[in-house]
C-alpha cells in the first residue's frame, strides 16, 4: 500500500486505493504483457475508426507521389546539366578555332604590326592628353 499511496498521491480514497492495489497484484508484469488482444477488442467495440490503416496508406501514397516528383525534377536537372556540359564543350571548341584563326591572322599581319605600334603609341599619348583635359574640366566644374 505504501508503494501506491505516496506523498504525491496522498488524497486517494479508500475505494480508489483498493482498486489500484487489486490491479497491481493481479495484473501481469509489464514485460509479459501482450497488448494485441486489447487492441483487437478495442477496435471491434462501438464507434471506433476502423480505417486508421487507410489514412496511413494515404500518407504513404502522398510520400511516394512527392518522391516521384522529386525524382522527376532530379532527372530534369541532370538533363539540364548534360545540355550545359555539351554547350560548354561547344564553346570551348569554338574558342579554340577562333584562337587558331587569330594566330594565323597574326602571323600574316606581323609585318604591318611594327607600323601599327608607332601609331598606337601616338594614339596612346593623345588619349592621355584628352583624359587630362577632361579631368581638369571636371575639377573646374566641382569648384563652381
């Protein structure tokens, strides 16, 4: 009786305490208890929901449908990646051909290159002078 009526359960009535003691003495150990017969009996009585398995089945169907959509999106992504990779390969090949064409053109224009260098130097000095003039104009505008 002292195991059942503790400080936390000190308001138990005599009848309730007696019922708890009978349950404790006559029931099987928790390790030996098989809940299946009680579950079966509960499912057969009264207004119980007997379609509980169907709801879990519907959830499974939803999970499978979501998994299928994820799988489809993954395959779409994989095909996009493959297309991108093939595009990259095409671009690299195009760049190589352009580079080889540029090398061929540069070899043919190597003679005129020495003439262009002197023109480039003159254009570069002219550009520097123009930049200085623009900077001066901007400084003058800031002062006003």
